[in-house]
C-alpha cells in the first residue's frame, strides 16, 4: 500500500485537495480553501517533478502559508478602499443633512423632525424654532448641529 502511495503521490495530493475543497463547501468559512488549493498545487507539482515525501510536505506547507498571506493581503487592500459603512447607524446617515428646528433650542438642547422621526439636537448656543441647521456629529441619540450659514 505504501509503495502504491509513493508511486502515485500526485493522486494523494489531488485527492486531499479535492476533499478539503469539498469540506470547504460544507461551510468552513474559508479556512480550508487555501489548504485545499495548496494541496491541489502540490499534486500538480508532484506530477511534474519527482519529489520525495519530505519535499512534498514542505511545498504543501509553504504553498498554504503563501496563499493564505496573499489572500490576507488582498482582503486588507480591499477593505481600505471601501467606505466606512453606516448600515444600521441611522444617526451617522444624517451627517451633513440640513433640517429645520421644530422647537427652539433652550440651553443648547431642542428637537428637529426628520422624516417620520423626532430627534434630540444639541448646539453650542440657543437658536429659535424655524432655524435651518446642519447636522455635524452624532453622540449617542443626540444630533450635534450648527446653524446653516
């Protein structure tokens, strides 16, 4: 059995890669993808070059590390290019928007209506109702505003 495996080691690596990729499809969340790909590449490499088991194992380990690092590098570059998500952060979605005060600001605190919601607002100074303000920041559920110049 060992002689058969040593004589056809490329089939071992190709089979192992196929099993790892099949296991990945069952929901491993990407953990087995790079090991499966590396096993497949090791199988092709072993098919093209006669390598003993030690070199096959080393090439599998190195290919797994290299493919995982390349994937990590690609993901990191991709995440830097994407804008910061404001999904489920309703207050952050309102930054830069203009609205009219529905109540006067007393001691810097008041309310505005945006859509079907009423928001607590805070400014550095008191403002009369009807003043158009710009939303500049969000702190908890309080919108920080400044008068629209």
